[in-house]
C-alpha cells in the first residue's frame, strides 16, 4: 500500500534540540536554566534570534501591539484561515530551558520539516510566540493571549507594573518590540500548543505523550495587609498590629483549604513583600499572592470564597486591614474534541504511548480556546519538575511530541498534493 502524503514524515530531532540549546544561551540563569523574563533585554535578544530562524525558514513576521510575534508560512488557499501553533519564549526568573520554549521551537521545527519535504498545505501555518505568558514580571500570566481573546483591555495590560514600578507599555517600547497590529484582529482556523507537562504523571505512567483534554481553572489573589510599623523589641505583644502574623496565618489557611478539597485542588503562596522588611521592625504592610487551582469550577469558587472569608476573620482578630485584588482568573477549560482526537490519532499512528491528561499549569491555549478550536500536546519532564532551573527533558521526549504536533498540524492545515 502506498503511504498517504506526509504519513512517514518525522521532525528533525537534532535540529530541534540544537535550537533549544542555542536559545538557552540567551538569558542564562544561575543554575543551568534561564532568566529570560518578559520585556527584558534578554527577551528582546531571544526574539531576534527566533526571528532570524523564522525568516531563514521563509516565514513572514507580524507583531501586534502586545508584542506577540506571528510568523506565517503561506497556504495555497488565500481564503483559508491559518492554523496557529505556538507557546512562549519568556521564562520565570529561575526558569527552565523548556517551559514554553519547546512549544515555540517545535512549531518552527514543524515548518522547517515541511519545507525540507516540500509539503504544502491549504491553510497557512502561523508559528506564534505569545508575549508575557509567565506573568512573573507583569501579572497576570497569559497576558497577551488574554488581550487577544478580549479578556483584558490593551490599556489594562499596558498599565501592569513590575516590582520596580516599570509598566508593560513602557518596557515593550523600550525593548523595541511594540508592533503595529491591533491585538486580536487575527482569526484562527485552529490553535495547537505543545508543552512539557510540568508535573509527574507522564513519567510515572511511562507515557511519551499527554493528550491534553482540559486545563484546570485558577484564581490569583493579591492580598495587601495593613498593620502598624513598630519596634520589635520594645512593643509589648498586646500592643502589636502585626501584618506579618496575619499573613502567616492566612498562608497556613490556604494550605488547609487546598487539603480539604483533595483530590484535585492545589493552593499556595508564591510571593511575599514585607514592608519595611527590617529585622527589628514589625511589618506595617505585607503584600502577598495566593494561587489556587482545580479542574472543578464549583470547587474553585468555594475555595476562593472560603479563603477570602477566613482571611477577613484572621485580620479582624488581629486588627489588621485586609484588601484583596483579583489579579488573575480563568475557569477550567475543555479543549476542542476534534483537535484532541487528532492528537490522539497522531500518537497512535506514530506508535507512541499516550494517555489523556489535564493541564495543571495555565497556558496561552486556555485563552486561544475562547476564540478558536484549540488543544495541547504534552511530553514528560524529569521528576515533574518545572519553574526550576533544573527542569529537564530528553531529546527523544521532545522529538516524540513534536512528531505528534507535526502530524496533527498537517491533518488540520490539510496537505495539498
Ligand atoms: C503559568 O506558567 C502558570 O502559572 O500556570
Ligand atoms: Mn509555559
Ligand atoms: Mn511557566
């Protein structure tokens, strides 16, 4: 039997790996990973390298007013909407080499492989680097895809500030990546995102591919507690208005609420700012962040209500002021069943072991799913470790997922003979 067009195709595993390693040289971390936070000079340099690779592969660049890069490989039908494939090149301050980067460079590798073999598709393919996925420097995460999907306004995004008080809008201009396209004007035929799992399931189950059916929902809450600055030595215990103590009780309570909601819920505090942060001053102000997630929408709402209610009680008892800002939120996401099926079929066809999985992390695919059929593919990562410079995957794992991406994208973009 003659193979169907493209059926025997594989991506070039060495080329994908080399590109990952070359990108990792930009914005190196301090422990083998990366610090290429969004809208830094390192981000600008990483973007330029990616642009040069894309242009060498014949792609044409568009950049929108959030700084998202869209690199287009034309299709044969001028009327056909593009298939978008991407993720993000920005990292955590102590990030790994693969979170996000794998998805962008695998999308580029898909196109490079199609070029090598002269494969043409009806639909264009747009390799995408979403700006500010991580939300580490400018909260919330998935900011540019959120504006694209109409969740945030451009003004809101531009006004987001980093811990030094610099705004997204200013920094985007400063690094030279403010584009001219209106955000969200593009229409997608479909959206695919390939990502490392960032959790331990695939490795433990010895599967090469995660077929991502859902993503859990989340709330990011930012608490500002107001106490009274006072001397830690001379202020009697009864006279203290201790915002730090309130923070620690709330932190314990968040843990308890997550534990009460097992299985399938997580919650924790990732960031705390004490003010004035001096060892012999009781903090007058504490700002800290709470991140809660679960795939169950009703449970997510109950957890948020309980945490806010209990935090008010803690603060009242201690005489501490309590303000809560909802900095990020999305409901649990169900990915497009047709595209999910296509990913599963591609894994089957390629003889790769796979299982259905729910994404524990947020991804640009979650907002893309609001405006187009979308789905994700995952590969394992060693020990489930991510948001850590020690994040690791193997070349074989990276390549297996990229092969699935190639086949799912070719099926969706429709090969033209
Ligand atoms: C984004 O990386 C997230 O926090 O899930
Ligand atoms: Mn990511
Ligand atoms: Mn991340």
